[in-house]
C-alpha cells in the first residue's frame, strides 16, 4: 500500500489569543452576567399581587439589555483583536 509518512515537527504554533484577549473575554462575560443579574431582579413580596413597577422597571427593560449588548460587543472586540507579538 501507498502510505505517506509525514515528518513530525517540534515547531509550536503561536496561540490563537493572547493574554490581553482573554482579559477582554472575561470582562465581556462579566458585563453580560451583570446584565442578566439585573434583568432577573428580585422577587416580589407577595406572589399573588402583580406589581408593574417591579416588572417593567427601567433597570429590567432598559439598562440590563444594554449591558448585555455591550458585553456582546466586548466579546466581538476580544475575538477580533490581534494579539501583540
């Protein structure tokens, strides 16, 4: 049979991401987690009473989604950023 033997090399390729990229990735994940925590909010004092001020608060419907989108933007930035040589 025709078998091609490939020579083994000891050359290591540089990593896909640098240390700074991983710092940005962790920062983006932290911002996303903060947005999710703010969106979840707290529990109601009385579960039988619907309080629209708690459910539709500015924090839950505006600030939290904006934080999640900013976190996703940070993630995209971290992925596309070229590591310094």
